C-alpha cells in the first residue's frame, strides 16, 4: 500500500534548487453586469486585485508550501513588478538572494482578468529572448554556489530566456560533480538541452511535440514515452490531466492513475508536479513513489483556482477524499438501481420464495469476485441472514474444487457450471448466474442449460447486461461500467433478497 502520510512527512526540510523563468501572476477580479457601449465586450466592475509568483516562482512556492526549502535562481526586471514579486516570494519563504536583476527587460508578468469567476482576458508583459551574457554569468555563478548545498535540482523552463545551453551545461556539470538529480518541467523547443537528465515532466501535448508522435490511448502514450526516454536517455513522466500520468523508465512504462475530481483550474499544475516530484526524489523515494505523490498533489491543485499551492495536510487528506469519492460513486450506482431495477429485484424475490415453498433448491455461480458473491449468497441461505431458522437448500457451483478442476481439465473451464447444472439441478429448481459483464461464457452456457431443462433462470449483471441478460428469465442489470461498484450493488441486492425471504418464509 502507498504510505502517503509517511512519504509526505519525509519532504519536510529537503533543499531544492529551482532554476528557471520567474513570473508574476496578477489576478483582477470583479462582476460583469453589462456590455460596454463602446465595443461588444463585457464591463468588469473590479472588486479585487491579487498577486502571486508564477513560473519558476510558483514551483519554488510549492516546494516551501510542502515543507521544503527553496533556493530560486532566475531573472527579474528593475521595475515595480519585481518589487511585488520579491515581496510575495519572501512571504512564501523562498530564498531569493540569487535572483538576478536585469534592467534591460521587464519582469515577466501575466495579468488575468476575471468576471463572475470566469477568465475573460489574459495580458502578458515579457521579453522572451535569451538573457544577456553578463546576466547569464550571474546565473551560472549562482548555480556553482548552490548545487552543493541542495538535495535536488528542479528546472522550470517556460522558454522565456533563462534556460540556455550554457545554463544547462553548468547544471549538468555541477549535478554530476555533487551527485544530484535534475528534474525538468520542459518546453519542446529546448528538447536537446535535456539529454542525460534524471527525469523530464512534459504534459501530453508537449510529449507529442517532442516525440513527433501522436495518440491518446495508453499504448500510444507508452510508445511516445519510450521514444522520448530512448532519445534523451532520461526518464519521462508524462502528465495526462484526469487520466493521471505515465512514467517511462529503462524498465518500461507504467501508468499512475488518478481518480476524477472537480477541476477548477489547471494553471500551475505542472509547477506543482515538478516541485512535488523533486521533493520526493530529494526525500529518497523511488521515482514511482515520487510520481505517485506528485499525481496526488496535482489532483489537489486543480481543485483550486489560480497558481495555487498544496500543503502537507491537504496532501495527506487525499486518501480521505478518495474514500469519500468511492462511497459517493457507490451510492450513485445504487441510486440508479433504485430508479431502474426495483421491479426486477421484486420479481426475483417472489420467484425464490415460490421455489422454496415448492420444496426446491437454488444453484448459484459466478467467476472471480462474483464467485465470492455466489458463495456469500448461499452461505446466507443455508445458514441465516438475520433470523434463527432452518437452513434453505442452496448450492454454490464454485465451491467443489474437485468438480471444477476435473471438468476444466476434461471439457474446458467454459463448461464447469453447465455440467453441474445438468448433473445437480432438478425440475423446479432455480438457477442464478452472477457476472458483472454479462458475457462470461461459463455463466452464459449454464443459463442456457437451465433453460433447456425447463428451469427458471435469473442473472445479476452489470454494464448493459451482456448476453446473459437476453437469456435469463429475470435479469437485474446494475447500470455501471465499474466492476467493484457493480459487485457492491450485487451484494446489496443479495442482502435485500435474503431479508425479504426470511420475513416472508419464517416471520408470521
């Protein structure tokens, strides 16, 4: 099991050198109640103006918010925006003494105008050419000074001029000398600069551009990630939004999945990933563990507006959120059963009551988790559910391993239930097959056998019901594509049936 709280605690106090393009993000927010008479544009009545570090500044801010110590290296202008930005960074606890000031270029600033919580316009103030040689000298000198003091290096490349060939060469040289790993949030234009680094974190669109390959299926992403990994001799972590991440290393590719959650704003999510991944590596986590942690952090971030940060407590609470999400999904599936399947559950209950009143028995079967559900059902019937009573005759066709292995060996596993129905069922018995897909061949064939013998047949299934729903006399279809949620609904239905059976057969 992923030890989330333990891993988060290990981030505290880790030192991270963040090198890259520093920005100031400004948010102007207000209400829109009318359209301008001067042009067909909304008029925003301003209610607030807020500033926050962006780009490499946001990456550094995420490092400190998670308990790390961030040394920030980059360039700002000699202007009022610089003063606001440095004040914000100081407030966030980011070390700023190695930020170079270049009077020949403005502090990169992104101004976002929001009306009624919707972004209406973004204005950028920037120069994107490479920094002057003398400013580059300051950056290189800072790298030389700091690499030996930190645990990991994070490069935040927004292609605004700071990340040059010379800067990357110095980073690689110092990283090799001090045995430090480099994490890069990349830009495709600088692909060749990233060769031989520890890990790069492109988003899906950047990965497409950098590889020259396209595709959205998991197999396509693995192909793209493997191609990038081979061409750059670097590990690749592709961020894929609500589909999680794909990590490609020398050992192959694996998917770091995420649970869907409400997305307010993806801006700055890449900074959060790079910061968390870097801290995880600094803390001694494996690359897979660090990527999983970064995936959780990104999920928290996208639930906030703007270039927000993630705190340790928020990250530790992710599992609680996921538990809540699982329960909510399970509730939604059961609510759909209430809306669409009550008549079927009632009909099955009446059929089972009739079967027992006529002195007959029930045969139940399924595969995998449904096999466990079949045995659970039979256990409740032969034993008891809530009432002290005589046992009800029922057989689980999953239980006799000798029959299962003998029939599988001689005739094939697809016949294991069919042959048992033929051998064990008598006139008036009831056959119940459980299959989440509705297409399990051995369940389908057993239902067909029961019908051929003139028996009543029932299925508990999911998704669209599959083949078995068209064969059985009564089918309860749980309308979901999620197998665990289907199985949870099946157990709830089984319990409901058992309680109703006892009430009708044994309680007067």
